[in-house]
C-alpha cells in the first residue's frame, strides 16, 4: 500500500493541490511523500483561451465601476456578455473532472429558495432579471471552482485578481498624487471610480492576496508584493471605505491565527490590548476623526453614515413579508418609498447583506444562504488548520481567509447576492471550493 501510494503522480489526482498533503498524513506516508511533492509548485496553468477570458471578465467587472455613467453602462453590458464565453470554455474543459458535490447541492438549493421570492415580488420582471444574473454568476463561479479543484491553478487564479488589482492601485495612486478625484463623495478619494465605496472593494481583495504572498515567506514574493501592499493600503485609507478596511484587517487577522495558532494569536491580542491601554486615547481620537470624517473627533455625526436609519427600516419591513420577502432586487423600490424618513442615509441599498437577503427573499432565502456560508466557514477552518504545515499554506488558505473578511464586510455593504458586484465571482468561487466535500483517499486510489 505504501509503495503504491508513494509512486502515485499526485498531479493527476483530482483535488490534488488541496488534498495531497492530507492523503499523505492520513495514510501515514509523511515520510515517503515529502511536502514538496504535495506542494505541486507550479507548472500547471490555465489554457490560454480560458486564461484570457478570466482576465477579460475580471477586468470588465472592475472597469464597470468607472465614474462616467454612460461609459459604465456600456462596460456593464460587456461584463455580462464576457461571462458567456467563460461559461462555455469552462464547460468545454470540464470533461473528466470530478464534480464538487456538496457545493452543487447547496448552490441549487439557494437558487430554488431565492426563486420563490419572485412569486411575491413587488416587481416580478425586476426580480426575475435579478435572479437570472445571480444564477449566471453562481454557475460561472461553480464551474471555475470545479476547474481549480481538479487542476493546480488555484494560485494562478488569485494571481490574476492581484494583477488586475495592481493596475487599479497604481492608477489610483497616480491620480491621488496629481490631485485628480473624478468620483462623487469628495473630499473622500475615489480616483477614476464613481464612489469611494466602489474603489475600496476593488483594492481590498487584491491586498489580501498580496498579503498571502508576504506570509508565504519567500524573499522574492515579499519584495514583489510589499510595495503594492504599502501603496494599496495608503490608497484604501484615502477612500475611507471603512467596511473595506475592516475586510483587510479581518482577513489579515485570520492569516495570523492560522500561522501562529489560537494561543499565540491570543497572546498577540493581549499585547495589542496593552498598547491600547497605554496609548488608547490618542488612537481613539484619531480613529474617531477618520470615522466621522471630521477633524473634531467628538463631533456628533453618525458613525454609520446613515446605515442605522436604513437598518431600522429593514427591521420594520421583515415582519411584513417574513417567509418569501419582497422579491429579489427590490431594495431600491423599498428605500425610495421611504426616502422621506431618512436624514443622513444615501443610496439605494440597505448597506447590510444579511438584512437585504431577509428583506428581499425572506427567511427561506436567508437560511439557504446561511447554510452555504456556515458550511464554507466550518470546512474552511478545518482545512486551514490542516494545511498550515504546507509550504504553500497561505495560498491554500486564501479561499477561507477571503471569506472570513468578506463576512465582516457584508455587515456594512450589500453585495452577497448582488451579482453585478465587482467581487461576486471571487466570492462564489471561494464558497464553491470551501463547500466541496473532500474525496476519500480510497476512492481516489481506485480512480
């Protein structure tokens, strides 16, 4: 048995990049299969047509956030059209690949649950169109995750996101240096995007991917990523996109917990608390000044920028249609109807993904989404703990780390079921990878 498994080419096994080290551990083969073999460093890449298509889709999703409304509409059309060849190519390369059984079941259950909300929608045609867009992204995300799970391309997928993010960071930094701010919500910086809360979510995931490169521990990776992290973090702070900053901080904290373990991370947290005790007043004053966007840290502005007002509206609306909600995509209709009661709130959304899902799809859609998020988080935490001894642990943990921060970000922004969001495809790829069941070793050996 030992000889058979030690002679296997792990590259040919489905899920090899994710589970090869675990196979060796469970079979007691850690001495016969070195970690360098489990690492599978590198040479398998996306086929060129698929690589080009992924770059095109991600670039189009990012570019659709441009400040020019008319140009944004044209790019938005392009971004939806670009998903068609991506799905076709993923189906084409899908032959002889193992399905992500757990993810497929949960994704189908979610689509069925939110489809029911169309029946009670305030605007059936709007909800039906929104459902189609969500289904489109879920299918693309699932197929792409399936491709990553059956090949050794997960690292390259995140590198693509990071490369597009580097362009966003550099272009935004140049505009900041030149004093050019084309978006709204000045004096907050939004660069070439329409809104600081558009630029922030474009930068945050790319920073997390590059931080993973630094945690990886290679000198070349550090020197390549560190300058972009420094510049990107500066630009992100200039946007004052607090939810995006929280995303980066929460994901970085997750990296620390995975790397050093819960006990050591707790010690670090205690040390940070001691710093807070010593310099807490200064830190608090500066933080409040940033949160309030006011040089007076004790100004009476709403720290949540009107979110508390629209959240209160959501709490009032949920009992009115608790089971199936008001219909997928109905947030704009609801907030516009009650616009007269708001004092500080701006925008067309509830600025909370969980409340939005409850209002739009009711408890049926909410619990379907909650099942996916809970399954992904628990399985991701288990795999991250198992993979922390791998040389490429940071890259292997990226789906879980990305999700950990995204769950915090979703508390303050509406995007988990907003298919057009710049990070929607990334989110569903991570969820599909995390929800998938790990295949048993015996079944893989027979295969």
